[in-house]
C-alpha cells in the first residue's frame, strides 16, 4: 500500500468542479456549507452571515443545497457517509434537499460550542451536524461515540483564519469513524482547510474545493506551514488554481 498522503486543493465553485471528479471515487464527505443565519441575533428573518458585520461573506448567494447534494451523491462510493454542518434556520431545507438527493439520515449530531450567539428565542450555543448515508447502512468504527460533543472554537489567539472555521478534533472523529486509512475525504466548502489538517493527522487523502480566493490562499498557506512544521515528507499537495 502507498503510505503517501495526497492533499488535492481546487480553487473554484463546487458546482463546476464536482462534475469533473471521477464518479464513485470518494469514501466520505465532511463539509460546512454556507447557510442562512439570523442577522446579528436580532432579526427573525434569515440572512447570510456578515464578515465583521459589514460585507456579506457569501455575496448574497448561497449554493443550492439540492444541486450540490446530488453532485455529491454521484462522486461518493456506493456505500458511504456524509457529514454536513448546519443550523436550525436551514435544517428543514437541507433535510428536504438530502431526501430529494437520495441520501438517508442516520443521525443529527450536536456540537456544543464554548461560544454563543445572541437570539431572542434562547441563546445559541450549538451547531448541528447532519449525518447521512448513501447506499446500505454500515456501522461507524467507534460505536461508543455520542451524538453530542463539546468543542473549543478557533479564535484569533489560536490562529483562526476564517470566519466560520471549525476545530480539527471533531472532524478527525467523523473521519476516523466513517473511513479507514488512505481513504479519500472530500470537503466541498473547504474554507480554512481544517478538514485537510484532520485528514493529514489521520492518514487520509483529501480533496478540497473553495471558491473564495482569500480563503483558498490562506488555507493553502496553513496546510503548507503545518506540513513543514511537522516535517511530513509523505504528504503531497496538489493545487488546482
């Protein structure tokens, strides 16, 4: 078996890049797509998260859930898992889209954060991870895993580089539960590159797609610095830009 790890990073839109990937090549998807938020916790109308409360981070355009989920279904192997981060505002929409895309819901996992967001209907301190499957059901590798966990969210002091950056540890848990070493993990909205780091630390191959050029460049730098710092000669980065 080839013990080298391949980290393949695509700059571009997932809706454009996914059709170019080999069908049924991917063993697992772990992704944090852009989704609707309640504006600054004060509005009952869903809005997109703002970057420093000024510019709209996603330029008012959210990718269509059903469109990218159907493309995801095509690139996943016949029996595979997919983990999708979301919130209560987008929960119903993404569940409907997943059903239309032929995914089956396994579980809803709750991430309890050490940060919170103001809200008129209970303070928001959790984020949801929807755990779907394609094809036949198969057990996770650690069946003692709970459907909730506490998470220390990245901060500026811990080198946070992206507004919605996720901690590496829970990503590693999802990856090790649903794959074996040297499998291929895909992140359609790779952002800060946390999923790539989680793959390197668990000996998985990775494909990441990011359409925001600033986020893409920062994530490439983060991954390259991580590899250099840890002297990882067995990790190869391939950049498509």
